[in-house]
């Protein structure tokens, strides 16, 4: 019975598209899949960083603005023309504009909505016929912010929560046709984007970036941030035959961050009160 289970790696040389593939988690996923001898297409707006990640003949960079419908359609058609199929999508591109609701501009709200939620819808809309044909898989890169509200990040939290439900809806609607759709919710992960946030925090408290990471993960059970490679390994697993019966999952990859009960933090032995 197990031999009849469809997977995105059924047959040779699965083809995976990764958005935001020029840095951070997206770049780490590209390299992890290339090491598995998969064909990987990475897209983003910055040609130079995409070319740096394409350090393997199995990684193919495509400069594309995923907020442009015509550009996305051209990219998808180009992938199918070149490789004959699409077996998986990693929806990794994301945008953060921090502010509470009363201070967040409509322009910044719209930018996050477009990049974090509408662009994934657009890409799925155009690729699902191919994913049905290949009985492929989708992984959305969400955030622990979709599971627990963080101060001053209403737009990011809301759009990432929307991404979770978008992917679960795909899992329900297209699972009967063999398509799997899952979400990972990373906690603090050492990426270029997170480094920028840590630099701001470090400046505020007179710390360096490493100390800022230590501060933000001090009450996370594993007491450290993730590496991009650690998150990428989970995404690669979700795309692989090893996860062939995993569908509609929302999987925290956060070192235990989302399990912490904030109401008991004061009782934590690592927490100190300064008068």
C-alpha cells in the first residue's frame, strides 16, 4: 500500500520553486534541496543575491516581483517550459513593517498584505494545476507571530496567520487530488531580516547583536535562536516522501517558544526581578 502513495519526489529530479530564495531561510532551503539532487528555482527581486545562492548547477535564479501577476505567470510558464513540471512550492518571501494598529500606515498594511498573503495566493492560483498533475507539495513559511501576538506587529501577525489558513484551505481543497500543503512557524532565526531587528534592539539596550539574540531567546526552552539550516531541514522533510501523510499541519519550529506560558514567567528560574 505504501508504494502507491504519491509524493513530489515520485520519479526523478523533482522541481521546486522557492520565493524569497536569495537569503535567509529560502537560500538555506535551496541549498538543502540541491544537496538532495533536486532541481530548485529561486526567485526574488535582487539579481545579485540570487546569483550568490545559485552556487550549484541545480539552483536556477529568476528575478521576479511576486506582487506582479504578469511576472509571476511568466515565471511559472518558464519553469514548466524548461523543466516540464512543478513538484513543489516554498512560499518564503515575507515583509515586516512594525507598528500597532493606530500607528501603522495603510500603505505599510497594504504592502504586508500584498507580499505576505496576496502573493502566495497568486502563486498558488497559477501553480495548483501543475501541482495537481505532479501530486506535489506546498510549504508556507509563516511565523510564531501567527500563533502568538507580538507587540507592535499587528500587520505581520495578521498576514502570517492568514497564510496559515490559506495553506490549510489548500490542503483541504486539493488533498483529495494528492496535493499536500503545510506551514512552518519559525521563532527567532538568524537571518538577514532578523539581524536587522536585533541591531535595532541592541542599539536600544546598549548590546551587541549576539547579546540581543540571547535576550530575545532567554525564555525559549532551547535558549537560542534557530539557524536557517535547521528550519530548512524541516521544510525539506515536509516536501519529501518521508512526510507523505502530513497535510494541513501548522508546525512550530521555534525551540519551544510558543509553548511558554507567559503567566508563569515570573516563576521561571531564569527570570530575575530587579528592584
